[in-house]
């Protein structure tokens, strides 16, 4: 018979297991994956900030930049536990390497850093110190090639970088020295191409650049020079159209650009010369579309038509199919939609009505489906919307709480503050940063400074089997207890620990959510009551079993 009890919050303290058989993963602290948001580690002890930034998911961990007094600004990694959170390596022993522009490609993360010897160049890591290395010193010596705008296209990394001979141009890398090459010298000679807005488009990249004819215009590249890297068109022959906000729509691309009259409008291309989608505001003023987001077979964006103010719009790439979704703030006032994010088949965003500052809204692309999700009185509006573990998280505030972490299941009743980290009106400045499986990683500030925090959303159930054994088996420490940990929709990973009272008597790493744990303490004749404690992972939070009875005859 299996016995089970779900206990989302445990206070078991840290474990010292000594020579217990725990496999390759040591037990975490019980708090690490409890049902409340918690600080992962005070990386910069005391009130000083480590200011974690540029978080990128890599398997069941996050890689990011953090700052400490001891090492400066360097590359860190975390699995959500205190002991699994550490600096990968001190790339610049004499200062800050300041890793930035982190991008995952396969099972590696590319980034740029300055090791104090080669200047700012392209690096990569597999999440280990030994697997962290310089990819190529593009600008040889102490000079910097200053790679930026790193994006992944399949197993290839595209980026902009500069060298003394070609200026700033388009590059690509497969992670090897010979495989890191200049794609094309778009700005002839040492002239900079001025590459910006680098965006994946199928197996190609689209971007803006300045070629031999002058003017910043849209370009596309499949990673090959010559015909493989071409200007899409010259939208503004008299100057620069400065295209931006490239967003994939079907097999094509939509973006904003300024034509000859200076009017920034919505354009599209199928790989040939771009065409104007719609002139939303006639004349030279333009409507300033921005924040484009692909939504099914359409794109949503905000725009100002000169009548209704800055509101939410939608397009299917045609003139007739480009319309305003809703006039959230009626009249000429701006609702200024921001932080557009897809969740549960709808677009969630922050916008201001005539009555309130920015609030949480949702739409499915029509006026009839546009609704106010949550009205938070006072404070600043939602921002940094991010989905993790099936929940929508965001940074928000109200008149009663400062800027804290909030969450929503898409309903008014299910939208609430997750935890008031700094009680009252003080700001924790919580910022959702990355989702790994069912765990949200975010940054927040309390009396220990601005550090990395985590919140695992999915509960688990731990079950253990009763067992009857002989005294001979017990004397040989041959008792093995079968334990299973379950969580809906996922297979928990991590460690299970057996305890008799407060004493640890066995531990093992889960495999497929199960473990057979050998009791390492000799049990005398009689009935012994023990419990199995699951110490959590990014997949599910901690739980413990009901009492497991071991009878020794």
C-alpha cells in the first residue's frame, strides 16, 4: 500500500549526509523548491548587490552575469539551489569581464566578454568551467571586435562584429575557430555596415545595414556572401528608411520603416522588394508603430492613427486586414500598450484606460475579446511579462505594495501578488528573468541586496512503500525502500532522503521519478516509522511522504 502526503512548505534545514549514497547530485536545502518565492543565494554577502542580469536557460539551469566584491562582474550558473549556484570562472582576474548578450545555441551559450587580454570578444560555455572558452579573437590582440546582436539560427550563431580591415559587419559561428567567419563585407573596405535589428527569418537573417549605395535599408542573408547576402530594397532613396521591429509573418516578414516623406509605417516583404502594408497616419508625421509581436497568422502592434491615440492594432499583412483592435482609452488619449506577451491563446499586455494608469489587459485580436484582466489601484503598471510553469508572471505594484512579483492564470480572481518581498510600500523591484521547466527565476531586492530568486510552481507528491524484513537483512543494512515522486505533466528530478525522526538514514538521486533507497543505519527488531523527503528540482517543489512503516521481524 502506498502512503502519500503533499506538504508544499517544509522546514527541514540543511543536510549533512557524509558517506550516504546520493549519486551525482547532492541534496538541496529544503527551502530551494518550496511553494514560496525565495532567494537562491546571497552571491554578494550582506547588503551589497550581485545584480544578476542576462539570464538564459541552459537545460535545467540558468547562466547569467553577476557582480561580487571578490571577483567583479563574471559568468554564473544556477540550478535554483544555493549549492548549485556558483561563479563558472573568473575570466578577468584583474577586473570585470562583464559577460553580456547571452544566447543559447543547442547545448551551449554564447556571450561576449573581456578577459583583460583579448579585448571584448566572442565566448561560449556549456555550463562548466572547463567548457567555457574564447571562440575567436576577431580583432587580434587587446583590441575588441565588440560582438553584439547575437541570434541563433539552427546550430549557427549570427552576430555583428568589427575588425580593423572590414569595420562592423555580419559574422557567423559554429563555435569553432575556423567556423567563425565574416559573412559579407556590406560596407566596402573598412567602412561600417552599421548592422542593427538582426532577426531570424527561417534559415536566414534579416537586418538593417548601410551598403555601398548609402542609407540604412533592409537586408537579408542566408549566411553566404555574394548573392546570399542582399539588400531587400531601397525604401528611402533620398536617405535612410532605418527599418526596425522585424517580425516573421507566415513565410514573409513585416517591419517598420520610414519612406521618403519621413513617415514611419508598416512594411512587408516576401524576400523581394518591400511594399507598404498600410499608411495608418497619412502625411509626414507617421504613426510610430513599435513592439510588433507575431500572434498566430497575424502580428499585433501599437500605433497612433492621429485620431484614437496610441492603441493596439493587428495585421495579416494586407491593407484591409490592418485594423485597430480596440480604443482602450477612447478619444485622442493614448493607452500605450506595452509588454505584449502570448499566454493561453491570448495576447496579454499593459495599457492605460482613461480611469487608470497601466493595468493588465488581454485580447484575442478583436474589440469583443479585449478585456481588463486586473485593476490594481495605484502604483505603476505591469511590465516584463513572462510565462513560466504555465503561469504568467510580471512586475507590478499597487497602492498597498511596492513593486513586487505578480502572477496571473488569465482571470481576475487568479491575478495576485505572488509575494510581498519587502512588506508595505517599499519596492523589491522584482523582475521576471527566465523560465526553466516549472521554475521562474527572477531578480529582487531585500535587506540582503539585489539577488537571484526562484519560484517553483508545480507541486509534487512523494510516496513510499511499507516493508517487512528479517533481522538478518536489517543487520546487513540491506533494507531498500521504494519511493516514487509524482508531479502532473512532468517527471521530477532531484534527491529523496529517508529520515527517522531528525536523523538521515538514507538518500538517493531520483531516476525517472523513482528511487530505491538503501537504509544505511542498522534497524533493530520492531516497527520503525520513517518518512521520505523530496528535495525538489526546477521541475517540481519539495514534498514528503506520509509515515512509511518498516517492520523488522
